[in-house]
């Protein structure tokens, strides 16, 4: 499942504006952080969980990255060229890149990594359909040869969120993408101390002394990744009150996801600085197409009519400064934002939903919804959905569990609830994952290859191919509207509104002023 996503809550910024010349911290400067979730899966290609993606950014690097204006910039790549016909792309790596085991990063490593990523990612799968072959030219140069043009190639290689095309050593990347890797060797700014990993308690990262930052100042996820601390510890504290106490007492330095109930307390604490997110996140309801009752399109449509955004936002966020009602699949205030096809939907129309359930012959099959008890920003999605769906005549059962267990269940259990499966769930996507029809994971209607929910619709895939071929902004916008209309007709997923995360740091921690939508720890210092 995509990740499932979780909200990549607003986090620390990337590199300091001083770029690669920023001073490093004194010996053994340790930053202690509480992230939005515990880490149980270490493979960011296999898992769609945002916390695993965040772990990936600590230890891996990427060929390209997006800057603060969402423009694609080179990261591991030094230079690239495109043939006149647009079918052959040649990439040359920066000199001096090394894996954490001291071996040089090679073109073979990168080709193997792209192959593994493209097997798991919706955008990567589309790229694979246009691919003719990969060619290794020399140790630092490789080519992507296409059989047909793929306009967003650089956007695919620089994809900033789930699933991120992280580069791995060939011996690791050659692993079956459907299996989890165990080798965590990367070439990124931090080394993962697997020997100190205590699941449910702590993860430890240490600065990689041989990491070679780019010379440009950091912006967004691009530029020079300059590490300003020697050691970062992710301490897992599941209880929000305990998190608050640890931050105010100085036991931890940074809290990625602040409970909105605690904002009044933290706003009065002069030793702590709040860091509001600048990019939105989108709540969604995702039905399982494989099992009753949502294997019936009219039943899925009934859910789309029955649900209403405001109650989800109020229950999960509460503070109106940090949420907004928004029906746009590609998020409000984005280039492709539109309300096309949303008329009458997501407005709590229980009468219309009952009418559709009757037409569908709904027999009272129970809708089983897993609920993550340890993830505050989405914890109330399932209970609110239960109440709204039951008003429309559905029968719903909420099954509480921890987030990582829920992610595993959503991604591996395709059978009915009686066999450990599920019928629907609520989650959240960061804006960077859902800006267009190609990158949005839940729009991939590729049957067994799709993320959890497994929609299967040939017309949707043709529309996504049409978006790939769109040459102008106007064409892209027109196709995106077609996609949204069709998605809401077949109900791949239902948008439940947008919210903005808030992080907090003690004043002893210095973070850059530009806050990216993904929590990273380069460019951070501690007094």
C-alpha cells in the first residue's frame, strides 16, 4: 500500500543556507527526536509507510531531488543529456560518491535501484511501460533508452515521496522488490546503526564522515546535505502526554507531530519553538475493491455520498487554523486543483447513499475498518467513517491496532476479513504524493500491482497514459480533470479534507527557516 501513507507531517528543514560550508557539530552532539510513528519496516521500497520513507532519507541518496519551488534538481547526478528524439537519456554521476561500506557508487548500482523501485511505485510502473532498456556506459554513466517518450522522466527519478527512488548497492537492489531487504547500506548523510536498533524503543543514526554534499545551498530536498550533529536518536514514545512532558523537560529535542490539544501549552513555553507545516496533507477513505461490499461500484459510490469532510477534520485536528475542507483530488491551491465531478459528493447525503445501497442489493455485509491507535493525526478517521456510514445503512466494525501492524495488514492481506483482510481504511497523503494523476498512488488502477485497495480499471489507466503524453500545461490540466471525474465515478478513493502538521523543537536546536514537507535532519544543529 502506499505507503500507506501517513502524513509526512511538517518537519525539520533541509540544509542550512550556508550550504556545504556550514560548520559541523562538536564531537558526539546528539539530537533526540520523537517521530510520528515507530519504525518496524526498514525497506522504503517495500513499505509505503511515511516513517520508513523518513528513515530512507536518513541513509540513502537520490539521483534527483525537488527544491523549495518543487523544481527537479540533480542530486547524485552530475550531468545529463537527452537525444534529439527524446528517447535516450544519459546520466553521469558525481565523482567521489561512496557507499557506507567504502565502495564507490556505480552506474550498475543505480540501474538496479531504478528497476527495483519501478516495480513497486505507480509512477515507476508507468515509466517501465515506456522503457526499451537500460545501458551501463561506464562506471559513472548509464542510459535510459525509451521506446516512446516519457515526459516526466526527471520528475519520476526525483520523486520526493512514497515510493522514493532511493539508490542502493546493486547487491541490495537486486533483491526481489516484494521482499524486505535486510542490508541497510546506503550512501546518504547518515549511517543507520542497526546494532543499536531496539524496535519499539529507539533507532540510531550517526553522521557519515565521507558523505560529499553538493556545493549549492540547500533548498527543499535538494542542494547540499550538510550534517550538523554527530548522532540522531529516534526515541519512540507512543503516548502524546508523555511526548509533551519529554519535550518540555528537555529529555528530547524535537517532536515531529504535535498533538493539537497541546498547542496552547507549547505556545506559552518560551523554551520551545513551534514549526507549522507549509504543505498540506489530504485525508482519504480507501475501499478494497477485491472483497464485498466494495467490489460493487454502486456501494463504493454510496460511501462517497455518505461521507462528509468537516467531521473528519474536526475530530482529528480540531484547530481550524490547521485544516480546510477541500474536494480536489490533487489538493487545493495546486496547479491541477479542480472540483470537477465532486458535485453532491462528500456532503453526508445519507438518503442518496441508502438509495444506491438498495440499487446495489447491499446485504448488510460488515465493513471492517482497521484503526491505528498510536497515530494521533489519523486515529479518529475510522470512528468518524463508521458513524457516517452507519447513518446511510452500512454495517461497520472498527478494529483497533498499532499503525505498523495496520500497514502490514493493508499491504499483505488481500482476502476477506475472515482471513485477516479488511474492507476499507482511512489514511493521509502528503501533498507531494498527490499533485497529478501519475504520481498519485491511489489512482493507479492496475489490479494486483496497485497499492492496497487494488482497483482494476482499464479506462483509468488509459487516462493516466494520456496524462503522460500531454505536452502543455493546458493539456495536462484538461486530462487531470478527466481523471478526477472518472476516479470519483468508479471511486478509487474519497478525499476527506486537508490539514497542516505542526512540529516542535527546543530552542537549543537550530533549524533552517525553510520547512520542507518531509522531516529530514541535515542542516540541523544543537547547542
